[in-house]
């Protein structure tokens, strides 16, 4: 079963995403901060990270950078979600290593479609010419 780690300081958003993804058949773990996510990654190895950009303490982009420094996570797909739809923010997420960007608020169908696309694009032998927006 595919394991997704959701990282968001906003509990209602985190729980909504968890419910949607579990209903879609994914196994889900959650973290409420970048620091908490790093602690989880010592023990677990998710197949995808779903990361909020704006969090107190460590930002989502900083979390991605730290995760990418660890060899066992350098190729782990990342889907970023944020309330900002500014092009500069989307480009920053993609430069940080995100394979997709999801604008908050999002519908259940949007979330599951983006997750499926980012996971498929990360499969060996699959070539994606640009990140999903």
C-alpha cells in the first residue's frame, strides 16, 4: 500500500487530506511541523510527501531541502500545497523539488488526481516534461 506523509500545521486541512487519501485507498501518516516530519522520517519511509509551504518554524520548502539531503529520500516524490497561487511561489516549490503544486482550498478530487499524477510521474521509466501545477 502506498504511504503518504502529510505535513501541515493546520489541523483541519491535515485531517481533511488524511480522510480523502485514506478513502482513496492510501495509507497516511501525518505531521504538524517540519521538525515533526523529520522525526517521522527517521522511522518511516513514505512513498510521497504532501507538504504545506507556510508553516511556523521550518517552512515546507526548507523541509523539502532537508529531506533531499538524505540519500534515501532524494527521489521521494513531493506534492506541495499552499494558499498562494503566485507564480513565484509555484516556481520556488518546483525548484525545491516538488513534483506538483496544489492550491488551497482544494476539492477531494483535485487532491487525489494530483497525488496519483505525482506518484505516476515518479515511477521508473516515466518521463514528465514539467511538474504538475
